[in-house]
C-alpha cells in the first residue's frame, strides 16, 4: 500500500518503525478531502502537459481505448471461476 500513499504524510506513527497508512482506515473527511485535492491538481497538471506537448483529443481517446481494452482482458481473468477454483484448491 506504500505506493498509493507515498506522497502523503498522514500516517499514524505507532512506534519508531511502525506506521499505519492503509487506506482501509482512512475514512475520515480530512484525509479524503486532501486526496481529492491532490487528484484535482494531478488532473489539471496532466491536462496542462497534454496541451503543452501537443496532445490532442484523438491521442487521449486512443489511450483511453487502449486502457479500456487491457482492463476488459483482465476483467475476464479476474472473473474467471476456473481461476478461483484453482486458487482455492
């Protein structure tokens, strides 16, 4: 989970070596609003970079299409009952 929270300094320090940074426990409004603000900032940054480097709507649609196709391929694997049965055995 460290990869999803590495930029944020909202961990709960238990001891010198242990920190709680799991998002399962991050249901309080302060952290969620901070996360939403970061998402908005990154979205604005990506849009600005796209405009600055000549990204067009066609490029964005192509990237979204590729991501959607990859997701749909993985979705079939994730939903496979055969895989579930093999994991449970």
